């Protein structure tokens, strides 16, 4: 998944930029206080996107998209 799309997804679900690190950007979900690192790669692997969303307690991006069937990711 493209990093820009993923960051847009995080902001849409209420996550805020906590701080910029050297190799990662830290986002926080204010509703539960969890902070998670997002790497500065153009593409972020789907497994890592799943891990970050699970820790931040937000839905997966491809579950919301209308153009992808439920089983494909």
C-alpha cells in the first residue's frame, strides 16, 4: 500500500501525528493512547499495515474500499 494512502487512512480515523523520528513517523490514536511507528517507505507491506491498524484499533484500509472483494488484500 502506498504510504500517502495509508497516512490519509490513519488521519481519517482520528489518528494524529505524534512526532517525526529519523526513519519513522509516529502516529497516535487519541481514543486509546496507543502510539505506532509508520516507516518512511514509498510502499508499506500489507502485513505491516495490518499490524499497525490492529494496534491502533482502526479498520483495515482494504475492508473499506468498494473496488476490492472481502477476501482479497
